[in-house]
């Protein structure tokens, strides 16, 4: 199959990483992948580095007519058989172009955030899409109802992990803890994320403040994003000596391996989080909110503890429960087994290939 991916986003996050990883996986199965990316998009650079054919176009509304004709030419030149759209702008123009060329369209919805109701949902997820893939199951019935498209035309295909890439050496994890003065009997509670408003970082801070007198509890945020905002917030809450900020780590697995408890307290937008899958695979007990697909990995009482959003008190309670070493170990083992059973990237590629093949045949 010759597949065209369209992406109007210029950023680089979980969505763009999923697109590139999927493209690599599909190419390994013998398919040809072409990209059309918004001008200046980081995904364009990353895709070229991986030897894909990449075109850059403007997706702003004032360029739509030019972009539409450019897409016609690209689809003809590359003998495209199927189009996969990923963001709102490219879903509109890519969907229109594909429909005029009578090409099937897959609309991949990466976020669990609410979709604009009414005609917008009806057009993008029904008329301009032959099939809709989501990255978490929770949003499927919502999209089906809003778009008036039957559930048979939707499938949740989470971004699984590649187990051979998610590993660390125990000695390296111990060295990492020593670097940050984490004692052997300390309990290190960590969050791995791109720091932004909906990641629940202030609730993490709130739990740290509640448990400030528990001196054996240590707190760490792994990642960058809007770090200055949250470093300032930690100081305002008098937590600057309690919260460790590592900044961005190219390889976060040693840091995850050094944790005793993994948290992700997102209040919106999450699919099935890669960070939570990685932590689960590395046998870390989880504390998450029920946002999006987080509770597909954090099974309450089995792989971790699910807490309500905006509830630092409940986060603190969950942490105190998980200070029990046997419970941490039990949840960690269960989490690892769940990922092995349901969330390998090999399954992601297999499921996507089945969707594409059905539409192209």
C-alpha cells in the first residue's frame, strides 16, 4: 500500500512520535509511506532523517486552495492509495482532497479532549473519514454519537511500546538515585511528562506539600516543557528543596527505573500515555487520574490507584498506601504483565495494517 500521512501540527510530542513510529513499522512490512507536513514542522525533519519522502505545505486557511491542488499533484505523483489525517486543519483539507480523488481516509484522533459538537464533528468524523482510529477506548462512543457514524467504523488502537527499547541497568538506576541524594530506603515518587497546564503538576505539588513531614518521601519531575513556570510555583509553595526537576532526558528509562511510584495526574487530553506504559512495563506501581486512556493502564487496585482529578489529598492517600512495599511490588508485576499482554507496538502496527487493508481492498 502507498499511504499518505498529513499533519498540520508543527510541534513534536506524542502525536507526532506515534505517526513516525507507525510509518517506520508499516515500511518494515513492505508499505510505502509519504508525508505532507505543515511548513517548518519538526515531524518533517524527523521523517527525512528516517529517509521518508516528505512534502511541506502551508495549512493555514488562506492557503487552502493552493494546498488542495498541491495535494492532488502529490497523490497522483506518489500513486497514493489511502490518506491518514491527524489534526483538525489537515483533516479538513486532506479529507476534501481525498474525497475528490476517491481515496479512502482514516482519521486518527490522538487526544481524548472534547471534540467540537455539531456540524464540525459530523463532517470531519463522518463525511471526511471512512474510518476513525483513536488512541484510547473512552472517546470512541463519544465520537460515534457526535458524528452519527456507527461504532463499526471506529477502533481504539493505542500506541504500544517496543520492549527492546524500554530497559535500564539496575546499577545505573542506583547511581541516578545517588546523584540526587535519594537513599536506599527513601521512596521516590516521580512524574514523567512535558510540563504543561493539563498534566496535573500542581496536584503533584499539593500532595508533596501535604506529605512534607514524611522525610523519606522524595519527589521528582522528569521532563521539560514549561519548566520555569513550575519551578517558580514550587518556590511559591515552599517546595523548592523537596521537588527535584531533572529537565529533559534523552533516555528517561534509567530515571523511571529509579522510581518507586509513578504518577500522572492529567486533567485533560491524554490518550494511553506512553510514559505510563513505559513505567508499567518497568514494573512501577501507578497513580493516575481517569483522564482519557490512563485508566486502561492504571487498573484501580490491580496495577495502581486511580484518583480523581484536582485531588492532591487523594494523591497523598494513594502514595501512603503504596508505601507498603509488598503492594508496590504486586502492582508493579501486574502492570508489567498487562503491558506484555495488550500494549506492545507490534500489535499497534498489526491493527493499523488491518484497518488500512480493509479500506484499500
